[in-house]
C-alpha cells in the first residue's frame, strides 16, 4: 500500500513539475503578434487600401461585424479620433475608431494593400506616445514569412534560413512577453526585426519557416532572447559587454565561419580636427592629439576604452562616446583599430607603469586622466589638425548571438540548422512547443 501511495505521489510530482516547467516558458499561447508599421504621420492622414475580397470592420472584443463592403479600393481619411471611409469615387461608406476597439480586415484570405504595400492579417489603429499608429496583427508564422527574407538574404543556404527562422521566432516570442502591457509587440524596423509584409515573402523562406513551425530556443526552460547580427567579425560578443545584461547562452567565443566574408573588413578616415570637435560635443575637451590608441578591449575583442594623449595627460574615452563623437553610423561594429596616417608611433599604447589616475569633472562629465610619472619627459608633438585618423574594423552589427554570414558558411560546410543554433546560443535547446 505504501509503495502504491509513493508511486502515485511520484507520478503527481512528475506531472506537476512538467506542467510548471511548461508554464514557466509561457510561449505556447502566443500564436499572433501585433506589429507597429512604420508609416509616417503625414501619410496617416489619408490611407489607400485595396483588397480583392473587399473589406470588413469588426469589433475587437466581440468580433461582431460592424460594416462590410465589396469595394476593392477604399480611402480612409482621418477625421479627429476616427477614420472616415470612402469608396474610390469619394462616396462616404462608414467610420472606424482609432483607439484599437475596431479592426479592418479582408473577408477572404487575400492580404490588404495599404499605400501600395500588402499585409496579411488585419489592421487596427492606436495612439502610441500621442502619435497615431497602424498595427498589423497576424499569425506568428506568417509574420516570419515577411521577416526572415528581410533579415537574411533569401539566397542564403537553406539550413541557414531555417536557423534564422527559429532565431527570429524566439526573438518575437520574447518581445511579445516583454511588451505585454503595450499596444503592440514589435516594430517593423531594426528596432525589433525588419518586417517586409506579404511582398517580401519568398517560396524557399516560407518552406524554411514551415519546416521549423513552432520551434523555439529554450535555456533553463525559458525562451531565449535570440539576438543576431550580420557578421561578428570572427568573434561572438558577450551580451554583458554590449548591453550590460548577462545571458548564459550569449557568450563570447571564436567563430571561424565569420571571417573573410563580404562584411568582414571595413574602414574610414576622420581628421584630427573633426575628432576634437566631435569629442567636445560629447563633453570631452581636449586641445590636441599627440597619440591615440586602444587602451582596453573587452573579453569579446571589442573596444572598451580609447586613450588620447593630450599634452602631458592621457584622456580615457568610453567606446560609445568615441563612436558618437565621430558618428556611430560610420562604425559597422565595435571591433576596430586606430592608426594616424604617417605617424609611426601614434598607435602604440604606453606600457602600464602604475600611474596615478585622477578624475576631472567638466560640465558634469567624468574624464579620466592619468598623470605622467616622468614629468621631465616631453610629450610627443601633437599631430596636424588636418591629419587623418584611420579606423579599420571587422564585422557588421553588435555581434551577439547568431552571425548570419557565419550561419550561411556553416550551412555550406554541411552543418544543419540545429547545430548552427547550438553554436551561437550556447547550451540552448530547440523545443517544438509541446
């Protein structure tokens, strides 16, 4: 009898633990996503919609039909807090609210074209940060049809496309969970994932999405925040180095598949004078540049601190401030080196000699200054303000998680999508949602 009771208790605990683990992931119910479309405020004043099946307006909560028209082309004109709906000839048809209480959809399976771009699912409207926005609600898998070919070239190897599909699905699910109290889940831009709608879809990409349908990356029972970038330059970045948040599956490691690809090398030049002026805008005031070099890299082989010799002092500049001083969009990654053209000793960092470091505050900004221990030593002469500083780097993007070019090279080498994903998301497992 005792053994029977013990057996029942064991089965109960096992079932309970399985249900608890499943509840912890919390993704099984996520079948649809709300995507905020990046349509400018000016274009929102008048919207042109087309659908081969006509249009229907339904209540968001009861799903009751409020209006239906067989017109294939309609025009929505903003009128206060509502959209007035007209046919192509300018005849008034109906109105719909812009407070996410109504949705407009095509009664059939055809997508809705809005300002010459087609979308699956339905459209609704909401004011976000006091700005009217269009939200496209559609199935998670159909959303991926329009994401994968915009985030990764559809010409890439099939196993790479499948890996991208699983990563993009995992990222979308974490975004839905993270934004559960907002009016939408994802942007259609690089702020989330680039979503191109129906017109971006490709047959081979739809197949890759369908063959991985429902598959999600998990780590310790939780959905992986599956970030990715174009190329990591041969070394994945640790999430903690990039965003200050530690994820056990987003670590730094060498990636031999992400070297010597199209985005591997990049460079540009800037004059010393432009750099000085840019640093001033960041609250860092220097009078001259005697030397400039990388002071410290993080464990991910990305720049952490840049040092500038200004006379008898060494000014330490945070990587983000340095990039902003020049223009962050000029840097494809934070994996770079510095060179003053024509100055043979310009990029050689001085040896550590236990210098005393002081901090000076200028306009509320902390500037780190190392006192030169040898006061008799003369600083190297400052470079001409028109001299060029060459910045050369590797990779494109933050480098955290999957490298798209690396994934493509892995697939070409014969690796399957699950092997690709397990390399870039250390210790993660693929779950099909069951």
